[in-house]
C-alpha cells in the first residue's frame, strides 16, 4: 500500500494530482506551518499578458498552522478570480462545459484556508478522474519532527511504502523509513504539452488551465506526464 502526503494547496499543479493518482491513500498535511508567498494560498494561470496569480487573501499571525489560517473575507477574492478566469479562458475549448462548475466552486464562502484549498482540490480531482481516498493529518496523533511524522502517517494508514516528491532526498531521513520497514519511492513528473491559448506552451500551471482548455481529455493528458517511480 502506497501513501502520499502533501500540504493542501490552492488550485494545485498537475504533479500534485499525479502523486495523488499513484497512491492508495493521500494524506493532506494540514498541521504544518503556513508559509506566505508559496503555493499554499495561490497558483498561476496563463493570461493574455503572461502568467497571472490567483491568490486567496488570508489572515494569520506568524507562526500559524495551516489549519488555523483564516481567509480574509473582507476581500472580494472570488469575484477577482472569476473575472481573471473569464477574461483569459472565455475562448478555451472546454469553457462552456466547465464554467458552471467554476462558478459553483467560487460561490462558496469558506472561512478557513484549508477548506478553500480542499474545495479546489476536490473539484479538480473529479475533473481529472483521480479517485484516491483522501484523509487529513489533523485527524491523527503525530510527532512534530518532519520525517518521524511521515513515518507515523504511514503506520497510521497501514502503508508499507511512502511516495515522495522528487526532491524528498534533500530533507528526509531515509534511515527512519528503513528502520520502520517502509519503502520510499520517488515521483517523477513532467507535464506533456497540451493545447493552450496565447502562444507557446507554459508548464507547471494550476490544473485549472488544463481542465478549461481540454475538458474531458484532461485526465488522460495528466497521466501522459508520468515517469516511472524511482526507489530509494
């Protein structure tokens, strides 16, 4: 049984969903510290003038855990996102079919960042046909040390293998997995080009770009970027 663990991100990129798709269980790591200006509350789309951020405004004090970060509901961020998506994707091939779902997603008014992020993840994974069970780390009793926490997650869900991102070797203590009898495998993902608006292909965007451009073909295109897993 393979488990993957990842922080909840807003409108994540394709590699996030490839990791989820290759796992038997996906654990949302919502107990770690919030980091401003990373991927936890924003992601990028392709715009007429280049790449553009979609950002969820937040209220937080340093250091805050992700599950404690609140959305700044005084800002009309849903309206701003919808305007950006309408402006830049109204001519996309799947626009008419997908747009009602986008409007429904943004009709919600979440109070917490994790709720906003998971709503975007749930919608995108349905569109990408990714059906892996998802659980939250905050429902578990876990140690604070990062590698020990990952090992404890594996034990809690009954996994005998941990699926890491490609750079996991740089921050994990692999000896702790070995001592626990847990294999470690590494994801390698490189998005394959697909039809986009506004010129040359831009990689590593939010998965919403693929969904709006390619509609029901998005799941197949997602999986074309998958490379063989590498063992530790």
